[in-house]
């Protein structure tokens, strides 16, 4: 996840990628919150709702990474942001919204 965010930041920096990197930070914070809710506080119902939000945030982050404007690499070969999106694809199936009782 960190490598993916770094690749997007590397394209144009924080100012040009504020929205995309902001989405990344939201999904990262939701990921940390889920761990606290589920394992720390044993709030299964709340953690289920939170994981649905996290899944949505990951989807928006993926779209943002793939759609981020090409920066300093000048569009040569694969865009770094496309590579960043590819790195995040694997985390979405790991947090499917399912209810555990």
C-alpha cells in the first residue's frame, strides 16, 4: 500500500495528487480503525459497517490511482499511477463485506 501511494506521489507531488492521495489516506485510516473495532473492541456489527465503507474507499482509491494524471514520466510506457493501482488490486478481495456472527 505504501509503495502504491509513493508511486502516485512521485508523479506530481502532493499538490497535484491531493484528491487521490487523500482517498488513500482515508482507506488507510479505515483499515486501522477496523482492526481496533474488530479485534480490540469486539464490535462485530460496527466493524461490518466499517469494512463496507473501507471497501468503497479502496474502490475509489483504485479508480483514483488508475485515473491520476501522468506526471514527470511523460507517459513513457506504463504510467506509474497505473502500476500503483495494480499494487492495490490485491487488497480489495482480502476485505470483502461479509457479516460474521
